[in-house]
C-alpha cells in the first residue's frame, strides 16, 4: 500500500464557540467549547462531520454555513442522529453577484440517519443538530489542502456572506422541546419559503 501522508495533519478541523459567535442568534450565549468536528477528505475521500448536541440561547448547534462558488453541488449522507438542513439561494444582481440580504429561495429539510440531502450549486447550506445525541454526516464536497492551483479547483466555500448576515434567513430554535424557526431580521426579503413543516415563531 502506497499512501501519501503529507496532508494528514490537515484532515482534522474543529469549529469553536468563539468562531461560531459570528453567526449565532445570540453571540453572547453560552455554548460548548467546540460546536462540531470535521475530518476532511481532500479531493479523493468524503468528509465526516460530527455535531455536539444542545443549544445556545435556544438555538440548536449548527454548522457555520457557506455558499459554493462556481458550479459545485454537494450531497450529505446522514449516518447518525437527527437534524435539519437549511438551504437558501440568494438573489443576484445584473452582473450575477449574490445580493446578501435578499433570498430568492429558502428551504428546510428535516433529516435522520439513513437520509441524504442534495445541495445544488449556488445554494448556501448549513446543517443543525436537533437531537439529544451527537449528529454525524458524511459529504462529498472536495477540500483543497492548498496543494494545487486554486484556479483548477471546481469551486470553494464562501463564508463571508453568511458572516455578514449573522447566519441564514432563519435560525432553528428549541420551543417546547421541538425545533421551530425564528426569522433573522437582517434579511430584507425572502421570495420563496418552504418550512418543511416547522412552525415559525416571533
């Protein structure tokens, strides 16, 4: 067996509470030191992500969220626990640039172990752990370990628009022991909404 171990130190990554404050409904809320853990596969292997259970000021533990730049889609396979995937597509200006605070489509997809969810190109996405245990997925998004020419890479993750808007158009929060949605007031408008059966609260 001939394996190149060059990128092994880059496989593990973790998203800390301090970093997640950028996109939390309540950045001053108390949460776990690490919200989720990633084993990144590069371009030839799938990625594995594990979320901690729990909430931060009622908001369930989630990934940071990002948009793919370029013609890059992604599929998530749920391998343990239960959660909710949020997908949103931003409106674009006449030059094809995404408008940060106008959502053309927002969609909620409840998921459990054994399910898969497809993230189309140009759709921002994040995944939320709404269960009592850790939540685990695998996905096929390629990861660039900076060992190739970036211009040859099929796409990459853009976190800046999510950070600018402090999260997605809705936060997934716990209400009476069940998940619900709470509107992010920084977004001006949402043209199409599919709440996946979740209630919207004020």
